[in-house]
């Protein structure tokens, strides 16, 4: 039987672990199964399952899980891809760029929140390099006081603005510019997070990081393999740790 392609295409109420409102076995005929209608309601259930999977995979920061549960990822991708929005997969957002998978977004933001200066009063100002479609900026806006996000491609910068407008996130500042230069006007930052990877860390990022702040970015090694890099700025200098392998689009210079 052909499945209806409508969103969310992948809910199967018969599966174990399907959303809780599945009809009880032997329910009377007039008790209708909650057939999906209206993206809002349905996406809440699918998003809740995504959050459960993130928690099961080791994301433990409540603030991150809550933010990921709140921001509707399907609104940041093309309608044709909306039914994949809550799967753990990266998706194309145009101009050869991609939105990172939810597990990577959650992992990087959780690491960012580990910044020393975020421990007492929560996360202050954050700089994101690579706005893309604006999804990660929206998640960041729920876990930090201010988000400055820089995108070098005008078309994506504008797309992100369109996606974010209805959310009215007053603490997100969209900047068209070359993120390799950071964004000095908002510095110093408690956190810097890059969604594109080069083979060296731009000096501006380390300069614009506050003491007690943390940078999380992909960085390519000599073999071209990108690894997740965490840099903490302490009073004694920079402390760096290299974590798991990752796969991000390349960091490029200039505006296009
Ligand atoms: N965080 C984004 C992911 C976007 S992909 C999201 O949630 O959708 C990474 C983005 O980094 C791309 O849009 C790419 O154009 C951008 N990028 C690459 N180099 C850049 C630079 N030097 N400055 C700003 N943005 C850059």
C-alpha cells in the first residue's frame, strides 16, 4: 500500500515505542487514532523522540535537550526534506552547504556549555561561524544570552533571516561577513562555535574568546581528516583537546 507522503511520513503507530497516544489494542471504533494533521502537533511528538534518542546517545545537559526539543528543525529545511528533519542526518540547505545532524549540534553545544565562565551564571555571548539555515543559531539562542552568527554566503544569510523572523529571537544577531575574522564588535565571547572546518584556527577566534571561554570547532589534520577541537582560554593561556572525527563543510574566506 502506498504511504501518504505527508509530514511526518515515518510515524508508524504499530511500532513498539511509537508516540504514547497510539490507540490501545481493542479500542472501540469511535476512538480514532490521532492521525497526523497539522505539522505543529505532529512535529512535537517526532521531536520528542529525537530528544529521547539524543539523551540515550549520551547528551546529558538538560538545557541542550530542552532547546533541541523546542526548536522546530523541519522549519529550517526545504519542505521536501521536512519528513527527514528529525532523523539524525545532515541535510542539504542549498549552495552546496548542509545543516549538521542533530547529534552533532547537540554534542557541540553541550561541549560549549562546559566553558568555565558558563558554570556560574550560564552562557553569555556566543559567536557562531557559519549561520547556514539558522537552525543552530536558534538552538544556541535558547542556551545563551546573546548569539552573534556570521555567514559568508548572502543567499544563506538571507534564508536564515527568513527562517528566524517568525521565531522573534531578540538575542540572535545575523551578520553577513567572513567568519574567519570573527566578529570583533561582540567580543569577547564566552563561546565560539564553528560549523565549517579549515586546516588551521583563525587567530581572530582565539583573540575574541574571553578568558574562561571555550571554542568548539572542526579542524582538519595533515591527512585531511577533520577532528572536533575544543580550546579553553585560561589565564595561563590556551588549552586544547582533540575529540572525535567529524565531517563539516570547508571554512572559506571572503563573502560571496
Ligand atoms: N550552523 C549551520 C550549519 C551551516 S553549514 C546550520 O544550522 O544550518 C556551514 C556554513 O558555514 C555554510 O553556510 C558556509 O557558507 C559557512 N561558512 C564557511 N566559511 C565561512 C566563513 N569564513 N564565514 C562565515 N561562514 C562560513
